[in-house]
C-alpha cells in the first residue's frame, strides 16, 4: 500500500470550476489508487450517494481550459467522454463507495486539505479587509506603505514593451494633382 499523499500534492489537484473547488475524477482515482473507470462505475452504481451538488460532468469548454492549463490532462483532449468534477462535498463519498483502508486514509487527508484551503482563503480575505480599514484611517500618512502592500497582495501584470524599431521622423507630405473640371467641357 502506498503512503498517504501530502497536502501539497492534493492542493495542486484542486481546481476552481463554476465557482466551486473541485477535483477531477482522474485525480481522485489516482489518489485512491484505483482506475478512473472503476471509480466512475462505482459512482454510477451508487447515484443516490452523489446528489446534484456533489459532482457534475464538465463541459467541452471547461475540458479545453483544463487541458490547456494542466499538462497531465493532455490525454483528455481527444477523449470521447467528459470527466466528472467532484465538489468538496462529493470528494468524501468515493471512500464509502470504494470501501478500502487506503480510501479512508486518502479521504481524511483530502478533507484536511480542503479545510486548510478554506482557512487560508478566509484569512486572506480578513487581511484584505483589515488593510482597507487601516488605509481609510491613515490614508494620507501611510499612502506609500499601503500602495506597496496592495501591489504585493494584488500584483499587476507588467507592461509589455513594443518590439522593433521606433522611427522618430516626420512623415513625408505627398500632394496629389487634381484634374481641373470645366463646367461644359473636358478636363485638361
């Protein structure tokens, strides 16, 4: 039996899709040390354990984004079936369906990781709120400090420089000769 997976590995396999933190069926199967097909079959046999908020099938567009962002999903690019995404609630259920010691250990580790991520998100949100409150209170005195802190919390993308040569000369003026048009005759 493989050792229990570290939290850092699990954190890298959690994605934000449709506003929910989810894990893809392939990653869950790998963590539980079963084939993806076996996991999906167990889920289909126990549909009552996976109501609507526990899992969903991702769309083709979501699959394309997933494949583009993660190299380990490149085999999904040409797959005929769309993978399942298990929400935070749905991640706990495969351990009851798979019924193995490894499934129980992995489930505990995944739950700890989700709790850790939620705690980090809440602390970051609280930190941003406190920073805004302090900024309002001491706006003039510490404007430089708050600007630097805001840049550290919310980094902006650097400006892209244009490639090539810049020519700094005036454009040549070209004149076009107009034909003279007479009221009753031809142009000369």
